[in-house]
């Protein structure tokens, strides 16, 4: 589930390799992955990327002539890899670019339902595509975060995942951040006092920076996550077994001692909501 740390690590790793050589071939692309048809993806052939930018969980690759932008959103299961000339490529990638010299940029998605997306847009259309995103979560600061938290009363876990509120955080890093901040996933945003807002803002920066550093070193999920997907394992702060709340499309992991004062949280399918 690529989020800000993973996407920023990819941005940094890809910026130079995809800018060295012109594009020799654009495609193939899975019909569900390529979201645009005009201009045709083949229009990229012969052009060179001017680098890689990131907006929240999306990567933007503008061409150096200023005419086109390739937008990539990996959703939950998409993965990117830059292959050197001669390296074995997947047989059926969701999307691929081949550069002069033989290197490739490959997007794969190991999921039955293809949700990752690739758009080829004009710079103006690319800006419109990401215009709904809130400010980047990394480096947001307590003052700006406080303004976002107080707009309306919302539970913290879904608010952190709302890309319109702040961009870059998803399911996994919401779990990590709230654990670090010692806040309940069900706490209401408007109930946080100034000290808790400061603590949450610090946890956002600390956890996203920690995740980015680990991902740049090639760390896997087991080493990167302290609480996410670790049901029953001891909390690294107080040893309490990590608990979980299941929803249809996401799962919340938390420490009952650190975050909820010993209370066990239940989802609507099992019991009433508890803060």
C-alpha cells in the first residue's frame, strides 16, 4: 500500500534514471490502468522526462519540452520498478516504458481488480487532476494541522486518510502515526487540545520521515512498521498485545494501553463505537 514514504522514496530513486535517455517505446498498458487516450500514450516516444515530482501519493513525470505530464497513482497494489538494460521484465506489466539504451520503467499490480492508474495529460490537465488534494502531510506543522482538525468533527483515523484534507497518508501510516502520538483512532478531531495537536503534528513528521529513511534503505514491511499488520504482537512501548478493528476495506491497528486507556475498540458490525 504505497503511501508518502514509499512514493517519495520512489520519486528520489527514479528522478535521475528516467531523465537520462529519451523514451523509445511507451506501452504496453493494461486497459484498466491507462485512464486516458488523447493524447495517445505513443506520443511519449522520442521525448525525455524532466524529472519526477510527487503530489501526495501520486507521481508526476513532466516531459522536458513542457508539453506533457505522465501521472501515476499506484493505489493499493501497484508497484514501480526501474529495470536496467538486460534485466528480466514481467511478462504482462500493467504499464511499461522503454528508454533508449534498454532500461525500462515497469508498473505491476498483483491484484484481480486493477485499480492503479496512469494518465498522460497536458500540464494544465495534470494540475486539475491533483487540484483536489490537500497540503502535503510531511512538514505540515501544528498550526496548519490544527486548522484542518477543527474544520469539522471527524474521527482521526479516517481524517488522516482523507487526501482532500491532507495528502500522502493512507491506512498503514495512519496506524503508525496515531500510535506514536498516543491517540485513539476514534478520537474526534475537534476534541484535541493544543498539546495533542502538537503531538500529532510531531508524530506525522517523525513517522513519515522514519518510513522514508527505511524505504530508501530497502526495508520491507516487517522492519518498517511497528504496529501496522502486527496483531497480537507486543507494543514496543509497553508490551501490550496489538489489537485490531476490521472494516470492509481497511483495518485499524492500535495499542489499547497507549492509545485507548485499556478500552477495546469495536467496529459497527460487532458492537457500538467506542472512543
